[in-house]
């Protein structure tokens, strides 16, 4: 697929949980990749409680290694945090983690925040969901208390 896209002059965007990203890195070398979207739902404790393997093992550390490897190889990463009422208070900590790791200063790194919604497989309690407006209100409150979030996540103009 990557070879065919390249021969047709197309860039590829991928969405992945990122768990095996390091293993695929050799396939990405010399290919036309616009970006790879990877999801982290917070720092290790939050993410691992939500996104784990069949045996219960966490996925945070392999994903972080994959993000590091992609950035080291100048592959664009779009880090997506899926937020609901359970993990929104962890946004400042994930922002601090990304800043400390050097991701936010890397030219190949960007972020987006997504809202957990009814169709998401790990969401079985609708009372934990945020509406679009309540999500933006909470992000606004958090950035007022933790301005470093804005080094990690740059909201669209429409949010302001």
C-alpha cells in the first residue's frame, strides 16, 4: 500500500493504537507518510486502565517508544487524547509528560483532543461522557489553572 501510494504521488495518513509502531518503522522508511495518528488517553496509569491487552497488560510504554521512534525518524505524529469525565483531569499531566519528553518542541509533533462518545467500545457509562460544549468548557478551565497545556494542545480558534 505504501509503495503504491508513493508511486501515485500520494501521501498516506494512518490511525493506529500505536502498540506495534516500532515494529513497523522499517516499512515507513522512504515512504510518503503525511502523519500517523496515535492515541494516548492520559499518562500511564490512566491510559493503561482504559487501553490494555487481553491479558490486562498495559500498552502505554510500547506506544511511547513508537512515538519516540517516529519522531527520531522525522515521521509526523498526531497524538490524540480521547477525553471523558474520567480522564480529563489528567490532561495537565499528559501535557507535562509530552513537554518533558521533548515531543511538544518537535516539528513533527502535534496533538488533538477527541471526545469520547456513545459508540466508543470502552465507554459503557453515558454519564461519563462530555458534550462538545462541556469538553471545551473543561479544557478552558484546565488551561486557566495549567497554562502549560497550551504548549501541548492548541485549541482551534472556534473553541476560543
